[in-house]
C-alpha cells in the first residue's frame, strides 16, 4: 500500500516540497509507503511541443536526490512515451498507480492534472480519482510575493539572472554540475585562473549572463568562488557562451574532474573592459564582494 504524488517535479521547489511533505505525513500516519511518481523524458520532448526551447531546473539524479531528501520512501520513474501520453486519467490511475504501485491515496497540488483529459477544475479530477477507489488530498498553492511558486516562475527568474529570487522559491541554491575542460588560460595571466565547466546535462538551464558569488565543490571540499556566465567580451569577440569559475584560495589542476557550483547571489552584469588590467581591477572587487556575501551563507 502506498500514498503517492505524481508529476514532473522540475526543480523540486518549495511548492513541490509541500506536496511531498503532506504525502509523507499521510503515509506515516497510515503505516504505508510514500512514493513520488515522475516521468522521463519531459513530455514536451516526446510530444515535440517547443522541445527546442525546453530547459530543465533539475536533472533526473538531482530530482531523485531532492525527493528522497525531503522524505519520500521511493522515487519511481515512468518512461514517458506517446502511448502513456494518450492514457486518460482513469486509465493511468487504474493501470499504473493502483495496479502496479498499490496506491491508496493521491496527494495533489493545486494545479495538478493527470492523463490527457481536459478537466475544468481540480474537483473534477478528484472525482475521477475517487471513482477508481483512491482517496485524494489537495495541497493549496504556495505563493512568493503575488505569484504562486512554480517551475516556470523559477526558470524566468534564473533566465533574468535573479538567482536570489529563484533560490527563495526553490528553497536551496540553484546548482550546475559538469566537468572542467580546457579554456584559453588568460585568467591565469592576471591572477584569476578559472575552471571552464562543460555541463553533463545539455538541457539544464544556465542562468542569465552575469557574474555570481558561488560555492564551488571540487575534490571533496567546498570553496568560495566567483562565476562568470556569458561570452567573455573583454577577451573574445562573438564567443560562445561559457560558465567559468574562479575558485578562491585554490590552485590545483582540475582539468577533467567534476565540478559543482551553487549560485548564491548576483554580483554584476557581464561587460567589456578596455584592458585585461581593468578587468583584473574589477575582479578584485568581485572577489571581495563574493567573499563577504558567502560569509553569511551556508
């Protein structure tokens, strides 16, 4: 027997967390298992709905880790294909939730939808859930300011470089994870060597161009850092977009190694400087500001 919550859960933000915590509370009370049921790949990739513009807040491993961290006993991934996309809510509940997972109760977010049905209200969908012999529990929306917290709002904030706002809605620092690849090594010539990151997940959303204070996790330790996201206009003309991190108090060769960064706050816009020395002067200021900002963060 299980209590479940279903959805894509991109970002596993505070709204999702509220659903997961309610699911876990009901499961504990009834002595049942709590199960997050999600899908992969994203439905837009399968249904070809603006798939070229799709960006994700969390990779599948990140999503799994967050759901389990917030208390779920199990994390079930259903392969999303066209056959699954054509199921009605009733068929999905009976075949997958009840038939395969033994779900007795379904916890629903305020705007949740199941199957290809076009319900006019959540109450209509809850009636279908009940007709399948499954109880349901509705979780009200969680707002940040005047808007409900949602993956879309978080994507918009990150794309605008508003990482602090995104972090407030996520409940944690937004992160990027990848491998360090060779760059042009110009940073080293002015005393600011950088680690150029190639992300493991190509669909991962990269925040808007700018300079950020970050935590950098490498070689099993955490360091303060400053990260430049952008096209490096001072040293490259029309260059490709890069994610480059200067790790404070660190001077080791990490090419080919894994690097994770957690973005804490935005320091400034990316801009072109007249010389490398002018850039160095600004980087000294950035490093001091980042150190002060991170001193107050975990």
